[in-house]
C-alpha cells in the first residue's frame, strides 16, 4: 500500500551521525593491554585483568590525559546527545571530551545507557556503582535508564556470554536509532564494541573512508580511539512484528 511504501521510505532515510569512543586507560588496562598487543590468549588477557581488578575501575592518570586530548572535528564537536555506559571510566571520558556545562549554559542531553556497559560479570571492573552514588559523582547525567539502585545485572561467578554482549550492543544502537537526536557521541568499552561489530547477525559494517592509512573496520578499539559512523537501518516489509523490531543496522565508518 501507499502508506507501507511511505513508512519504508521513512525507515530507509533514517540515519544518525555517531562518533564512538572507547574510554581512556583504566586501572585494569595497563598490563592487560600490553599483553593483548603482544598476542596473548583471551585466557591470559582475563587473568591479568583479574590480578589488576578493582570495583568499577576508574581512569588512570594517563587515561585522564588521553580523554582530554581526544580530537573531534569541528563539524562533529557539537552533539545533540552524549551517551555513556554507566561505568565510571566511560563517564569520566565523556566528561573530559565534552565537559559538563555550567548552570548558566544550556547543553546537549547527557544520558547513561545500561546497554553499552562492558562485558558483565565475574570481574569487579565491570560492576557499576549504585545509581545514587553515580548521581552524586556525575550530576550532569541522566541515570533514569538504570532500572535498579544497585547493580542487579552483575554476577560474581559467571562472565556474560559474548553473543549476549553483542545483543546488548545491538539493543543500544536500536535505542539510539529510535531517538530524535541526529548527532551523537557514544562512549563505551572495547569488549562490547568488538562483539557488537564482529558477531551480531544484524550488524553490517561498511567502509566509506577515503583515507589510505586506515585500520580495518572490524579492528579492536584502542583506549580513547574515536571512530565516526553513519548509522542507518534497513526497512522491513514483513508483517511479522518481531521481524520489524529486528532490522539490520548498518554501521558505515566515514572520515571525520
């Protein structure tokens, strides 16, 4: 029908400009990241992080400096929305890149989204602080997405399965796509970004960058690395409501 065709055209034209940043170096990162760069196994990587583990690992001094020096192109430096994981290292990074406004200055919305937290469970660095503590520490943020005061999602004895991590990331992007804002800064984590981008069946990575010296689109994010995307999603002609809700999301990496 004409209304269905119009609806599909709206879906097809829906896109967002999203700059994605991985948080700066945090307390559990220094030795583990060196080992990862030297080709260690996933088991060794996690073992080293466990040795350096701490609750909701904050940024190191180096991580704070990395966050302050993140370069965003002038055309992308004004965002309609800043989104962060509820873990402190991501919130600290977002605040360093886009400092909170003074009371007299209006600014874009700053929303914490649980979907974008790191691989959950087992390690204390993946456990978030209570909602009331986060509200005191990061008063410019909206934490209404956190459905419980304490972290009910973190489990002490079991790490989240990687497909479940990727699914959370997909739900996060789906949430972004349905919001009205068009220019977005997202600060998240290396693990969730990796699994979202490499193993989720409804995520399609594409490359429209013109630069010759570029990393593969599926490469792991470094601390405080920024990548720029145009997000769009496919329309669905299906009458199945569940299929309509599971549209493929295209992450098109673009030059700054």
